[in-house]
């Protein structure tokens, strides 16, 4: 299915996991929102990871082949990180060695961030604050906010509560931030509702047979 026919899915409650969910099967056919360069730009816009002005500049100045190559790199990064998360979800990351995340650190080392002092909030807070900015020198720099989101997931998220949706055909991941950590579905409106319908049908079938 063409990714342009359906909005990207953001149900993970964690940007790093939303990135993994950029390929999914929302209906019957798999959709890869990073299938090409234009798809990557659209997904970054929907994820609010890159300013709209930067995306517009990239779209106007970079060749489609350049953007397609960055999208291919994003897909490779996604599948590497999917394997990392799949192996460790459901338990703390207390045994991870730095060598295991070397690909991510290599990517982070290419980032071109800097700090900028700007005016503070207008609600009576501090007069000045430090804001992180980024130089967008090439299409490859579009990978930097993704890498930062993955790094924050590793460093800040308790992987004990990183889960896979229990939907039989669902591939979506999420961080369970509910109070009782009892979340089972990517979305109650999607897989949760399907499970309810299936359970209702099964109960009806049992009653008929009884």
C-alpha cells in the first residue's frame, strides 16, 4: 500500500519507538512510510522532528536520489534498532555494552548541534534560556533527530515497559506508561477493538455449540 494514502502511526508514547513503527500493517497490507526520500520528509514532518522550513529547503535543494539514499539509511537504522529493541524489550537495559550501540554512537558523532541563548518564556519565568539548535548541512543531517530520539529511548526509557502489541498481526511497539503498566494494545481503537470483537464472537460460538 502506498504510504501517501494513510497517515503515519504515532501510538508508541516514545519517539524512538514511533520510528520503529514507521513500517506497519494498519489494514491488510504493509506500509513503509520511509519507502523513499519524499516519504522520509513526510514522516519527519508528521513526527515533528524537523522544522517545516528545513524540510522545505531540503525538498527544493536536494536531488531526489540524495533523499532516497538518506531514506535507505533510515530504513537500515530502523531495522538495526528493531533487532536491538526486540532482543531487550520487557527487561531493564542493565547489561548492555557500549559496543552493542556503536552504530548509534557513530551516527550521533556526525551531529552538528550547538547551543543558543534565547529569550525566556513570557509567563514570568527566566528571562533567558539555553536552546539546542542544529545545522542542517546536507540531507544526511535529517537522520540526526532520529538518532537523538533513539539515544533518548535507550538512556531514559525503562525497557521493562517496552512492549509489543498483542494483536495477532500487529507489529507495533509502544512504551507502557499507564499507572498499572497493563497496556496490551497499540490502540484500543484498532487492535483492542478487534480483540473485543473476536472475544465476543468466540463467546457467541460457544453458546451456540452449548
